[in-house]
């Protein structure tokens, strides 16, 4: 086994940190969807159709929502979670298109 073993306390701190990061990503995704909806409504349009956000935008939002330097694999996972949360929130509240 390489390196020193992780103590139970260290593991608990790491899991709490992971839970906090996930919670921040979920909160960030919901806030993103709400912000886009407000912008679309301010332009006089319904919040209709598919989610307009991108994964690139989600990565930038993870950097803003989750403080500190993250390993690339953690950054990708949190961006995916933030994106999917925003997309799902958008689709759950999607409005009919105007004709």
C-alpha cells in the first residue's frame, strides 16, 4: 500500500467536504436555472424549450460556487452535477412556447 493510511477522522472530514461541494453544486445549479429564467422573462419570452446552458458555463460556475482549487476529476464531476441540476430545474418548470 502506498502512502499512509487515512484515519477515520481524516475520512470523515473528506466526506463532509465532498458533501458540502455537492450541496454547493446543486444550489448553484438551481440558482443558475432561476437566473436564466428571470433573464428570459425580462426579455419578454417564456422559459420554454430545452435547457440553454452549456457544460462550459457549468465548469465556470463550479469555480465560483465551490471555493478552493479542485482536482480536475472533482471539477468535472461537480460541473456535471451542477449542469444536470440546472437542466432538470429548467425542464421541471418549462413553460409552453408562444405561437
